[in-house]
């Protein structure tokens, strides 16, 4: 059994890592730019995914991708894209909060030395909010590990599956609760690794706020 | 000038990335004919929106609303006294109670729902509306208890002390001082729980199957049967609560209540 699912464990880790990387690759420069020069409409758009339910995101990305790139939706790239899309809202919320907590005087000092928005983000904002960035990354990564509705809606091709899809099919289709429970524990252990970092970094108050925001519409 | 161009470009890219997938839902919901190689539907029409008026769409909608109303009422009945106690009293294990309500949310949910389903089979609750209500209540209580605790914390306790000094009983103080002051918070909490329940998918799919179908489950079934248009219409309807929340959250929840979250 373990040989059967080991591949899916790595697949899940890979999809979550790709998705989280994608999310931050978009969110960091955009939030840095928004911190340097506020622009309401873009900020509003960034937060929209936060309020779209997971099932809807899965279906929307499936129908968005399938006419242009058939086969992409159900693949690992498609799932990573959809996960990144959904978590963009949360990432923007957390990063903007962290970036706005950086004192304006630091930005002005950097600007006086001729730093543009890109350098401001790379050399001032990111290093100064590194702890919150790390926590956001962990939070988003573990949420992607545990994702179920999005991969389910994107369609199930052959080959490797996300771990939670395995749990569902083991339990729902085969009635094999024992294996499903074991896979669930594997999922817990993966989330636990992430949660350890999370608890070490965050005060309970921040933890609760981010949890609530994260779960606001799942 | 360059700044203007940068802004316009940023807005265009953000619009495409964020609204693109949502717009394609709208396109699909109107596509009466769309065969594979064409990048665009061959025929548009309202055929699938008209299907919304049929029973197989309205029944899941009605059931989902009924479940959400029951869940909201139960969650408030439990969370208002509990939130008040957690905000005002200090008793041993208070922090544990607050954390216990976060626990189901901190880990992958699906295995929890799977074990719940197994237990519910034993009690005859699997596949029933009561089972789905119970499972929504677990998630709904997280929002309700935490918001209500924050809301009661935001009310100055001096007001209640004044009432006690004037001879009002604890119950009377709660009913005529604390509760009316907490009304906007209660509304916000109710909204959160109601919308959560309406959009809840995973728990409903596991516990409710095969007899309880709410809109998210209906959408999943439609998309599995390659009825992508039906699923798209349903998806658009499911996005409405989120839009309401997006607007309401700014109004009710943003500042003062969130500040108090998690002050254990």
C-alpha cells in the first residue's frame, strides 16, 4: 500500500510547492508595488479570490483552461495554477498587512538612495517582513497540501493524485476506511510539520485572525 | 505618464488573471453549443439559465437555504451565551475551550469528515439532513464562537456594572444591556455562518451522500456528468454569497471585532 501511495505523497508535495511558489511569485512584486504606490482597483481585484468558494474556483479554472489548453486542467500544472489563483487573495491580504507594517521612513530612506519599486521590494520590504512572509508561506503551503475540492473539480486523470483525493476515493468508492484513515494521518503529519513552524512564529492572536480570514469562505 | 501606463497595464493584467476564470464561467453558462476545436462557443443562448427554474436546480437551492438557516439559528443559540461567558468570565480551561473550536479548522478537513461519516452511519445520521446540519454546525460554531467572544469583549463592561449597581439581575443585564449592544456583531456572525453553510461542499458531499444534495454538491455532480453549462450556472449562483460577504465584511467585521480575535 505504501508503495502505491508514496508517489501520491510526493505528487501532493510537488503540486503544493509549485502552487505556493506561483502564488508568491505573483503576490510579492504586486504587493510591493501596491505598498510603494497605493492603487485601489488592483488591490480590490487581488482580494476577490478570497471570496470565491473552493468548488467554484476548481470549476472556473477547469472551464477557463480547457478550451485553450485541453488536458491542462486535470494535470498537476492545472491544479497548481488553480490553487495559486485561489490563494492569491489570502497571500495579498497577509503580505499587504506585513508590508504596510514596515515604517514609511525606511522606504523614504531607500528612495533617497535612488531605489525603484523593485529594489524597494527586494531589499527593504521582503527582508523586513521575513517572519510574516515565512508564516504566510507555511499557511498557504499546508492549505494546498490539504486541498480537496479544487483537484476534485479539476477532474481526475490517470496517474498520480492529490492525497485528499486518495482519501476520498478510498473511503467513498471502496469503503476502505482503514486505508483512508491512514492516508489522513499522513496528511496530518505533513500539515503538522508546517503547523510547528506556524505556531512557533505566530502569537495566538495573529494565528486566530489569519485562520479566520483563511477559512472565511471555504 | 509612465506611471499612468504602468497602472493601466497592472490593472489590465490583474483583471485578466482574476476576472478571466470568472468570466469564462459566464461564457460557459451561455454556451448552447461549443465543440472542441473552436476557441469560442458556436451558439449562445439562455437555455441553461432557464433550467435554473426547474425543480432539479431549485430543490438543492431550497434545501441549502433551509440547512443554512437551521445551522445559523443553532450556532447563535450556542455561541451567544458561550461567547459571553468566554469574554466576561475567567474560568479554568478558557483558553482550551477557545482553541478547541479552532482545532477542526487547523488540520486537513477531509479525514475528519470521513471519520464523522463512519460514526454517523452507526447512528443512522449519514445521508440525512440532520447529519449535514450537525457537520455544518461544527464549522459554523468556529466562526460564531470566535466572533461572539470578540463582540462581547468590545463592549465596555462598565455599562453592565452600572446596571448591576442599579439592581438589575444578571439575566436582565445581559438581555437589556449586553445583547442589544452586541446586535451588529450578532448580525455579522449570523451572516458568516449562513454563508459558510450555504457554500460548504466537502462535509455535505461525504455526510449527505447520496440523499442530501445542496447546490455545491449539485454543481459537482453536474460537472462530473460533463454538464459544464449547468455547473457554470450553479457556480455563478454560488458566487453571490461571497460577493455579499466581500461587501459586508468591510462594513461589519473589519476593524474593531477582528482586533479582538484570539486574545485568549
